[in-house]
């Protein structure tokens, strides 16, 4: 027998996060840390890399040699031939792993020191 979430007593006392109502200092500290976290994980360490094949400019952060974050500064299907072909064949660009030529451009940028690896000791 299954109970709906609204009527099951265990759901009534479960909370995804603690309630800090009335704890102004704690709420302000959480808000400040959230701003720092957003900056660290979304903006910090991003470096421009131009694809040598199509000239698309992307923002790249290399946390380790194996971990690369890429943020496109424009629609990839407008510049990148790999994404353009995927879109023309009906694939979603969101499901595309990436472009091998852009990957090569990023690897070249790491090798020549244009972009840095944040934690080079982690493989």
C-alpha cells in the first residue's frame, strides 16, 4: 500500500534542508557562501580558447588533466562544423559530447601554457 506524499507522516517531518528561520546571521552566512560557491564553480578560472578549426571562442577551465569544463560564448551550431552537422541530422547539441577539433585546440592550449590546469597533480 502506498501513501501519497502529502498524507504520509514521515514526509511531513522530512526537510531537504534545515530551516534557519529567525537565524539572521546564519542566513546571511549561507547567502555569502552561496555567492562564493557560484563564482568558484561557474566563473573562476575560465580562460578563452579559440578553436583552430572554426574559430569559435569558448571559455575553458581545466581542473585536472582529465576534467575540462567548457562554456560556449555563442551557439555552437553557428560556428562549429561538428555541431552544425549534428543539428542538421536532427541531433540535439545538448546530447553531443563535444567537438574533437575543439578538444585538440584545448589540449594544444594546455601544452603551450595558454591555459593552466588548476590541480595538475590529479590525473
